[in-house]
C-alpha cells in the first residue's frame, strides 16, 4: 500500500521524541501490508471523523487516515496523537 503524509502530519512527526518516532515508522511499515491491519486495530471512525480510519501505534498514540479513492491502495495519513486527536 502506498502511504502519503499530510503536511500537518509531517509537522506533528517532527515534535515526537526519537524513540516514539522510531515506533511510528515501524507501525507505518506494518500498515503498508493489509495483512497487519487486524494487528494494528485499524477501525472506521464515526461522528465528526466519519469517512476516516485510525490505527494504534501504541496504547496511547493513534494515527488518523483516509483511503484515497483517486489512488487505489493508497492511504493519506492526516493526524497523530493521543485520544484527543478525535476531538
């Protein structure tokens, strides 16, 4: 799967600690293979974030993304953070 970063996502990555950043990149690599989506707990969001999805980096950190209709097998990573990114 092709993974693209939103500019805001790239800026959020720069604020993360080095150890967490390494973990994020590991999870993104796992995310590229759809066989790992169950392991990452990929799930559809509702409410204000309807049409978007999320997966877990660790117990506290999540990544919000959407699948791109214009580019098959592509995901656009939009936000990273704690549970408050859903608000």
